[in-house]
């Protein structure tokens, strides 16, 4: 099969409604919490190479739609160059290791310079933490089981090309029926093959989804046929490594190429639920958490278990977002920005220039889809660690229409409760691209006092979670954070997940 090297991502989003028959056949029973706690946790991860979630909805795919009806569906998006192209090597490495390409360092399908020793696959982490558990990986694309999964995994099988997905599914079914695995990974490849040959808009692509849907059904049937099934707590995770363009191919920065998703079915996934805060590395983290393996901060994982959501003030704006006003390239049907801050937050635009593009006049609250569609290939796609709704100050996009004055806007947090005389840590996710005379500044004030600068940005800063040490003055009870962006027709600054903590 061909592997595009200049290509595309795979998939979209959409929650289909399954037939009653399929739902009954596939939906995993969700026992009471007390009963679930007594059962043996197990994980099945199914990877559907190059599959668009939006096309799953269009296809005859009753088994996948039944899983979506029975659990959680989370459409998501990934990076593009210069972080990494939307190819299978970087995509699968991200899903399997739980870290983004700037850590695992896979930039293509050759895996040259990978850092799997530092950031191993999730099955290897399972073997290290709980060597008594049984791990199994089988794939139609050999590099996954030959290179990404390490020899620590109990069984790694690369299906002979003559057998392709049929052989991969048959081996996984046999393992689920006749052995006692605790963690299983299965990669099926034919949807990607159809995407390359015919394009994501083709009938052949839908046919390929129908075919792989049947194999997903076989896997779930095999799991449910186990004599020990009633005593087991299975978490099923279905995902994809990237999307595809309508004409076919992936590797580039279009929204279709950057698409991925998670379907999760198990005792902790609410039936028919939808989330927008899930990201690609969460597959590995969720599998580890389900098996009772605590995630060590020293591992440096970017993934967050779906069982442990992290509420964020900006995400509360999801239902308040509106469509484009001045932007013409985003698309009339895309909803994704507001200037109205969440409860407790404010934006100080008293020194802000006038005119410019409405969407980006001062700090805005937006989504990855809306913001990256405003202008592709200017590294906005590298804002990988922000989730759902985030704040952005974008002088570059603001200046695309006539302006007067400069961009000078300050995002102001609500009061955080603190204890005086003790140290604290301010954390937030950020991505900053610099062009002089632009500057980003973080200031903190206590009990309404004068804001003091604690962090300045005047050089490119890759997507990261910042931790800024604070010393709370004696007697202080409240702290407020300000993010001030000044500049003009320069670049941008994103902020998400702001909090202050004290041990």
C-alpha cells in the first residue's frame, strides 16, 4: 500500500445513531460503580488508519455507530509542519507514546531520530509498572509493531501483507477469545489505503469504512464472548492517526488532514456523550489510568486520562461562540470565537487601537479550528497543548484590515485564593510567536495591589505548560493574574488552563 509523504491527515467528527440491533450487539454494559471496582480492568485500543469521523457518519458503519451511542465521542485535531507533517509515523507515535512530536521526535515514516527510549509506548509502560499483565499488539502496518512498540511487549505481530487487515483482525479475535490479555492494540489499515487511491470523498472510502466496521464488530464480539467477560471491566478506545483530503492524501495542514478522534466505551464513559477537550496523546494516558497505573510526572506525558477531566474556565464559553464577522476564509458554518470572557475574567482594552479585524481586536476566545482556518501555515497549528476553547491575542490577524494605534490588550483573571507568606505556583499553557516590537508580559497582584511582572515573552516560545514560582506576601488572601500583549502587525500569544496552586 502507498504511504503519502507530502500528504494529509485523516478524519473528522460526527456521532452517528446506530440501529437498535447494532446497539444491542455492541454496547458494553455499564455496571454499578461498586461492581465495576471489583472487576478486572482491561483495555482494547483499535486504530483505524486514515479514518475521518465525519465519513464514519456517512458510511454504513453500524458497529462504530453503536460504540459511539454506547460511550464517549471526542473529535480532535493534530499538528502540522513545522512540528511534524500529518503522516502515519508521527501520528501513531503520538497516540501510542502519549506525547507530541516535539518529544518523541518522529517527523516522518522512517522514524529516524525517534526518542522511544525516553518516551516508550503505553504497552511498555504497562509491562514496566505491572509486569504480570499480558500485553499484545498486532498491526497491518509493520513499523508499529516492529519499531514503535518495544520488545518488552509480550507479543508483537506484524501481519504479512498478503493477509492485510483480514489477518490482523483474525489474529486479534483469536487473542481475545482464547488467551487472557490485559491490554491489546490493533491497527487496521485499509481505510487509509482507500483514501490514497480514491480520496475521502469517494464511495470506495465509504466502502472501506464499512469493511473495517465489520472487523471492529468482530473484535467486540470476541471480547464479549469471553467466558470471563462478566468479571472484566473493558475500556475500548477507537482512534485514528490523521485524516485525508477529499481528493486523497495527507501530510499537509488542511483541517481534514489534521482530523482525529477518540471513541471510548467502558464503565467511565457516559453513553452518547461528546467532549471537545480530548487530545491525541490521551489514548495512552487513558489506557494506563484504566489499568490502575499512576502517571508519573517525570514521564513527561502530554496525555491526560479521559477519566480525569481538567475543568477550565475558557471551556465554559463553548456554547457562546459565534461565526466569523470579518474573516472570509474560515467558512460561514464554522462557529468558534467570542470576545465575552467567562465569569470572573475580564479584558482590558482601554489602550487598544481601533479598527482591524473584528474577531481579533484585543484578547479573543476561540478554538483550534476557527483560529487555524483564519490563516494556515503560520504555525498556529503548533498550538498543540491548548484544549477546547483558549484565549489568543493575535496582532497579525488583527492588522489584516486598516488599524489605528497599536495592539495593547490585557487578559485579567478572577481572584485566586492564596495563603500569605507561602510559595505558590502559577501554571498555564501557552504558545508564543515573536516579532519585534511585540511583547507578552505576565503580571500578578495581591489583594488589589500593584501588578508586578513575573514573566516576559520576547522570543519564540513553543507550545508548553509554564510553571512560574510565586512568593505570596504575608497576610495576602487573593491573587490576580494579568496577561498583557503589546505589538502591532506582528505575531500571536495563546493562553489556556490558568491556575494558581499551593502545596
